[in-house]
């Protein structure tokens, strides 16, 4: 089966690309993309928290994740950006070793390089790489991917915009690499329990491949330093 962007397999991701240490003024930064659907992330901190960014419980006081509304960063954030902000913040709070930085804050900023269906998963992945680049201690690494369910019930991994528009449901899965546990999921549409389980299994395998890609990315960085 030939997909709308030229891929020949339903369970085939677009080519993955990533780079780190892109932004000179941040403590860590990264870009992650599925094909042309990419997000650039900058991490600032851990630093002393101020105001509402400081956690009252002595945790890291993870700063709010702010997502730019477009390529130029102008305009108010829309529902898609708000969802990305919420998901990335929840993911970061799960893995950052917050107890090591009492009353501190980590600020994570995201900038999509293109308005595309895969931007939500790319945002999670870019944030994870940027946290690593900033040497923020993490309990685990996270990887995210999208899965769409076609009207005929077929599972479509890493769908493009056309496949998302035609799908009966779309899911964003986030898995960790510590025990391959499902950490977060965002679902939209109508689907059965059996279809959801099938989509979860496909996403789990894909996230394992993304975790392996992380290792490759940082191996290349270390080689370039040496």
C-alpha cells in the first residue's frame, strides 16, 4: 500500500532527524523531526524558582512550558499549542529528578518548525533531548509517536496530515525506556478497546526505535566533541 507521502508500509515512520546544542543562550537545546514535522526546544535551568514557578512542596517547581504559536513565534497560542504545552509539562514533571533541585525551576520552550500533525509527538521528543543536552538528571527517557486508525480499521504509524484528516481516531503515545511503560496518551475520535490495544502495541515498538535513535544522536555528538 502506498501512502499519501510515498511510504509503502502502514507501520513505517518517516525518516527521523535530530540535532542538539542548537541555541547558544539556553542550557540545553534540541530539534527533533518526523520527516518535515519538527520542533525546536530550549531548556533553561534548573535555576531558582520565582513566584508561581517555585514549587510549594519543595520539588523542582517546573516552569510552565510555553509553545510559540507559529514559525515566527508571533500571535497567541491556539488549542494545539496549549495541548502540547500541557503534555510536555506532564512528561517533564514525570522524569526530571525534582527532589535534587528544591525550590528550583526548569523552563522548557518549544517552537514548531512546521504546522503538522506530528508536532505533538515531536515536541515531547525534542524536550527529552534538550533536557539531556542540558544535563538535567532524568529518571528515564521518554519517546512519543502518533498512531492513526483508518476508516477500514487499519493502523497507521506516524500519520501525515492527510491521513490524520481521514482517520476515525488519532492517538499520541508516550513510553519511557526504563520499563517500556506507557506514560501518557492523548486520544481523539471513536475507537474500540481492541483497536486501542493494537495501536498501543504498534506505538510501543516505534518508541523503542526512537529511544535507540536518541542513543545514536548523542553518540554522534560525543564523536564530534572528540
